[in-house]
C-alpha cells in the first residue's frame, strides 16, 4: 500500500513538474551599457546576450534603460531622425517622458505607465527624445524598447501607431494584496490587453508587493522570456535578481512568480514567425534583395521627410 502511494505521488510530482515552463538560461545584465543617441543609456539583451533572433521570434531586439538621471538639460537629449521598415517598435515607459515625431506628421508624448506601439511597416522616418519640460527638470528615466517582427505578408503595411496610455491599460488586481498586472498585448489569465498585433504576442507588466505571487501560463511552443525591471523574484523555484533576463525553454506552460520585496517584471511571449530574417540596422526583411530595396527606397526619399 505504501509503495503504491509512493508511485502515485511520484507520478503526480512528475506531471506537475512537466507542466512548468522550464528555464533555459538566466542572463545577468550585460557588463557594459551602450548609448542610443545621447538620451538612452541602454543594456541590450536581445540579441546582445547571444540570443539569436530566430530563437526568440517574433521578438527581434530588447533594449533596457534602467533608472538613470541624465540631469537637467536645456539641450533636449534623444535620437535624431532615423528610418524603420519591416517591423514594429514597442516603447514601455516606467519613469520619465519621451516625445516623438515622424514623417507621417504624427507626434506625441509617452509618459510613465504609457506604451507606444509603432508599426513601421512599409517605411517611416522617426525621432524620439526626452520631452522638453522633463529634460529641463531632469529626474529618473527608465524605459524598455522592444522590436517585434512582422510576417512577410504585412511588411508593406502603411505605418501607424497605437498610443496606449496608462489609463487605457487592462489591469488585474491580484488577491491578498499580492500586486497587479498591466496587460499590454495578448492576454494574461484571460484578461486581454488593448494592443492589436499581427501575430500572437503576449506582453504584460507584473507588479508584485512583498511576498506577492502569481501563476500564469503560455503555450509550450511560444517563445517566452521575462526581464526583472525592479526587485528580486523567484521563478518556478529559481531565484532571479534585478535586471536579470530569463529565457524559457519551449517545454511546459506554467510560470509561477513570487516576489522578494516589491518588484516589476516584464513578461513577453509570442508565436514564432517561421520565416527567414535578414536584418540591416533599422531594416528587417526576409531576403537580402528586400534589404537592398529598402535602402534604395530610403535613399530615394520614399519614407517621407522629417526635420
């Protein structure tokens, strides 16, 4: 009888472990930061931590500007005019304010808690910089910029924006004062986010109080990762420090997160786009011929003009 019970418990323990999404790697914050223009002091995790773009598809790049005070400045810091084609940029603002303009005449300000989802598609000129009044005062600045690939059939779509304010974000209050979830795109435990995507993508900010915990799941075949923006957490039983990046294996579905102190975690997952990826700077296409065409279109002024 005892032997039978042991076998039953062993079976269920194996079943429970098989449901958990296995961790492939925990990547520490890179030892050196880079500068994007003069206004973004970033650590690159994708593809900088030797994570190939196809391995984490549909995600192409992740830059993280952890909290940093650039100080008061009359000169507005940022990135001057640059092109994009063939993918989407997602800017998640935690602290500080970013303004932007583009060659289609769009402009706006991304404030703390906001997300800007820009579809570059067929090609656009863009510039982004510290918002003027924020630049004058200075203060903590913390942002993530994520690049999301577009499938071949949608790379020629007209450029457009989704400006998602903090008030428009889908929110989940966790029980027992554990914290809250801000769902940006896709879904988190059946709550859907406001962003519209071309392929299945889930993106959420998980904000946990001390001792707070939450369980969610993503399909086993979705490429899945998380970045600890602030704090320290335990993920499926493994400790993960602040600014660490967790890449999950494509095995299992369940993710359990528990916080030690207060924490903010950006969780991302997406269905892989099983197409060739050819990148050249701010152009992401499927073939080298398409990259050459993108360069020629840019040089010919087909992306418009922007001062």
